[in-house]
């Protein structure tokens, strides 16, 4: 049986006293592993890895048999097979007698509770026998795959003193609903909570500086998370967290990579003022995101940053933005108005293509590089303000803008590239200033109503 905070009094009455705080630990400082064994599998092997020299632990198997003592030096491990009298519920207690130890997985299905030391499918029987874990003293590291694929693990308490978590520590623990990392934790690694499909809440400690790739991959029940203000970089940590709706990003964060890509239900997220770069796909395909404000410190909006954010109705670009990457806002179909700041010098391919709800756009004269298809297929676009000083209309810049009827280009325009207004099917007239270089035959392709 496992105990959560609400069960503290019952636990103290039945098992012994405990200290209560952010993390708790039994007063005897022992680690307890709660297991349920089926009758046909009663011979698990327990393995422990040592992280300092002259380390030893005592293992009480919880069935009335004599305890076992396992010893070793740093980098070594010890293991022992134990045969239980019958299947049932047991509590394995581990007391650290000297030094420090850790739990480490050896390979995909191979953690500290194994079968005869052999990596085979039988291991899953023992991994799935674990229901609750209470870690005690003497543990400073929880290394790769230590608790991986323990499908019935519901709760785990992690004491202060643990500093390092390896890769895939809780990967595939389908029944784990919540946990709290201690303030001593400094190093987190990839896939840490991957496929924890029941996980709804994680308390992250101050002291960690980054959230690594795939840390919460496929945690489909995770709805809200608060990132501590010591984190400076968030990597691709939330892949396929489909129910994540709200996330608080601290001002300490400077960079966002494809951090929130494909979070279909993310509704609310404030980009802090300290962020200077939005890397590719940072919010790509966040279908429910409605409002975005880019802070003034952001210089570059990379490719596909907000592509397919189909519910976005409000966009405010900060004054510091100088480059908008390819496909950055492609298919943001609910966006209706757009003002591009005066400091923007570069807009790359298809930056706003497919924004078929966009009705009004203001293009500044600061632009020195405009690539192809920037506003193509913005089929509701009727109001375009092109500032005087703009010297060219880039290839297929307004191609497929089927509702536009009248266009007046500023006198500063010198070049109109191929297909710039192709398939503007309702275009009736356009005013082109004198001095524009020869116009390509494809420039007005498909403009069947064009008269002058």
C-alpha cells in the first residue's frame, strides 16, 4: 500500500513516525518498495548500484526471512535473488548502512527489480509488481531507466539529497499521477516522464536550468505546469501533451525552440520579455492558441514558429523584430489584421500565406529582402497599406488574394516580380507608378476581371 500526504496520520500509526514537509521521509530513513507478486512469479532479483566506495545496504524482503547485506565500491553493483513463500503483497525495505547508492536501469526493460539477472520478457512481471515507492536516505542519483515501464507504479516520494536524474527514469509509468522533484535536483535528462499517461501534476524545483528534450513526451493528461525561474532554456519538452492548456514561462527563459509544437489545446501562454529568439516550430500547430504578443527583445521569428495556429485572432509584433521567417504564420486562418513593425527588414517565403481570414495588412518601407508567396492565398485580404519607400513587390507576394478589387502601388515601387498578383480573380484595376521595369506576363495571370 502507498501513502500520500493525506494519509500521513494513518501511515504514522501503522508504519512508524515521519517528517512532513515538501518532501517526506520515514524517520528510520529506509527506502520502501511496495510490490504485489502473482503466485507464478515469486523469485525476483534485487539490484543496487553504488556511487561511493565502501558502500553497503541491508535489504529486508518483507516476508519474515533474514535480511541480506549487499556491498560494493563506486561504479559497482550487487544483486541477490530472493524466493518468496507465495504470491501476495510485500514491502521491501532498504537501509543504507554506509556510503551512497542509486537505482539504475541497464537496458529497455531492466531496472533494479529483475528476474534471475536476465533481460527477458519475464522482467516485466516484476517491474509491473511495483505499486508504490518511498525513497529514503543514502540515494544521490536516480539513473537511466531506473523506474522505467513500471505500469502500476502510482506514487513515488523523492527525498532531498537526490541531485541527478538520468534518461527515461519514469518512462512508461502509466499509472503515475503526480510527483515532486526535490530542491537538490540539478540535472534532468531526456524522456524523464515520457509516456506517463496519467500524470496530471509535476512540481519542478528551483535550481534546474533547462527542461530537456521529450521530458514530458506523451503525458496526455498533463494540463498545467509552472516552470521555475531558474530555467533559461526550454527544449522540446512537451511533445504530444495534447491536454496542456496553460503554461507559465519565467522571465529567466531566453530561448524557445520547438517547445510547444503540436500542443493542440494550449490556450494561454505569455512569452517573457527576456526571450530574444523564437526558434522553428516553437508554437507550431497550437490550434487553440488565441492571442500572441511578441516582446520587444525578440529579434528573429524563425520558420514555422506559429504556423497552423488556427484560432489566433490577435497578434502583436514587438518593435525589435527584424526578421520574420518562412511559414512563420502560415495558415493562421483566424487572424484578421496585421501591422508589421518598421524595424522589420526581412520577410521570408510564405510567412503569412494561407491566412485566409486576414483582411488588413500594413507593409513598412523598412523591408530590404522579401521572398516569395508572402501573402499568397490570403483570400479575404482587401486592405493593403504599402508604405512609400518600398521598392519592389516580390514574386507571388499577393497571389491568390481573390477578394482584392483595387490596388494602388506607391511611387517608390521600381520592380514587380513574376506572379505578384496571379489569380487575384476579382482585381478590377491597379495603379502602377512610372518607371517600373518590364512587367512579366505571369504577374497578373488569372486576373480575368482586370481592366486597367
